[in-house]
C-alpha cells in the first residue's frame, strides 16, 4: 500500500457521496416525469366491432437517456464502493492498535500528523516515522 493510494480514500468517499446524490436526483426526475416528451400518431383500430383501422394520437416520456445515465452512475458507484472496501480491508488488517489508530485518524478522519500526535501523546515526527515505517514493512 502507498501513501498516494491511501490518500485516495477521502476522495473516493467524496466521489461516492456525489454519485449517490446524482442517482437520487435522477430518480426524482424520473418520478416527476420530467423526461423528454414525445407525441406521435400510430395506426390503431377502433375498440369495438367492426375494428376499423384508424390513427390514434399517443404520447409518452422517453426514459432511455435517464436509464443510460443511471446505469453509468450505478456502475461508477459500484466501482467506488469496491475501491473503498479494498482500502478499508487493508486498514482493518493492521493488527497493532496504535498503528491502526494512526492510519485511521490520518486517512478516515483527515487529521495531520501533528493532530494525531496530540491525540495519542506522540510528537508529530514520531507519528510520521511510525506511519512511514509501517508502509515500508507492509510492501
């Protein structure tokens, strides 16, 4: 695992939140039928015998653009969720509680080494050393 990959954790979460919001917005638009409206004439028959052919006016909403966008967003959501899960699994695999806390505070809570040091009673440089040492050993 690298620092760069771990730094992606906060961006993945923000992107995931944004994608979920877009899906909710799209679902609201679909529910409100604000898609593109179409009207057309088609051949039809009268509803009673002798079923004479005539032309009927039809109208509807085209949801195909919504559905394509929704599918793309759902695929992106699943991809982000998978990446988030991989990073979470890696974090959960840290057995040393002190190191786990350092990584958790750094990458899940977005704290600086100085803030983490204050939280756990170490100097910021020691927190940075522990962090970097663990990453080197875990490669």
